[in-house]
C-alpha cells in the first residue's frame, strides 16, 4: 500500500458516508466494500471509536446482517438514539430495534 493510499479505517468511513439518508447498510457490507468482507466486527469497532470531530459520519445507518441495531457494550440510551436518528430519516425501526433490509437496505455503489 502506498503512502497516499487510504487505510482500511479511511475506506470504511468513506463508504459509511456514502450510505444515503433513508437507507441502512450492514457492517459486513461496508467491510466488503472496503476490501475485507469478513471484517464486519472491525467496522463496528471503527464506528464505535468515532470522536466528536467525526460526528458528521452517519454511523447510525449501519446495522447488523439481520437488520438489528446492534450496538454492544453501550447503554440502551445509545440504541434508542440510533433508532431516533433513523426514524428522523424515515427508516422504520420496530420495537425490537429491527430494520427491514429489503425495504431500507442500501444496495451499494452504482458504477
């Protein structure tokens, strides 16, 4: 990898920013787009470590492979906050914190 090429973290953040409002993507989907299809957990770790200076990155649009809001190790308040952010974008989230991926799943980049 050259000095100027983006690292995995940078690629993840770039692809997360491309998920449009009103859609969600999965951790695995973002990992695959960034070149490491089996690194979904790493994507979760990257998103959970975002600082205030990266608050423009729409981390709330990323869910697990079943469509669940799966923020682990955080209080229910964070999961409720993610749900509220998605609802503001007209993404339906049921009482079990599940999003219908068939309806709201992002199909990725169009080439």
